């Protein structure tokens, strides 16, 4: 069990919130639930969440996912490194593709890697290479043109990624 992890679940269905709280509490420790997505900024101001599970539709009859995408964008404006997992009972391939375009692909691939107990995750990214710090959060980040070997100094550049998944050690074997 990954104790001391704090997860926020945002869904307009109280039954989903109850089920998520009961299940996740057994595996992660602490779970906050919220029916009203307009409270997300306030909740994020008061807590550092390791992950946010976000419903994509909050109005009766709504199934486009647009509401969830708007809240995903808002969450990432507040915290560009937030781990957000989109959840919905409605939606198809178009909704999934849009979620990946908005940045959920890193979280999705990391979660699948953990679920499959995979030894290696190869993540293709839009980042140009290895930087001394996250270029999305730091405009003064410098590109490292060549990495001769991977040691503690390189791993330290990855920093401590907030979230339930954290960061994995680098491994250059077989690359």
C-alpha cells in the first residue's frame, strides 16, 4: 500500500465518489472527494494532491467531455506538473485522443507501466531532449546536448516529480 498519498476525486455522481473513496483509501491512504468542479482551484490551493481523478461530464445529459477538458486545462494552469487522470462513463476514441493531446499521455503510460509491472518505459515526448530542469516550468532551462553517462547528477535533474507516480530512475543499459 502506498500510504500517505493524497488523491482528489471530482465527479458529480455521489455514488462514484463513495466507491472511489472506499476503494482508493485502502490503497493510497487519504482521499478527498468533490462533486463541484468549481471548487478545484480552492482545493488545490489548500492541498498538494498526488493525483486528481477528474470526471469529464458534470451536467445531466452531457457526454462530450468538454467540461472535463476545460477543468483539465485549468488544473494544469494551476499546477503544470499535476497528475490528472480523466474518468468517464461516456466517450469514445475521440475523447481519449483529445485527452492524450492535452497531456494525459505521460500519466497514462506511467500507470500502465506500473500495472503491468514492466521493467522499462520508453516515453516519446515533445520535449527536445534532456534539460537541467523542466523547460515547461522554467524558461531558463538549458538543453544538455550530450549525456555520456547516467549518474546521480543526471538523475537529480529529473527532480522530485510531485504526484502518486513520482519519478523513476534512469537506466541507459540496452539503449
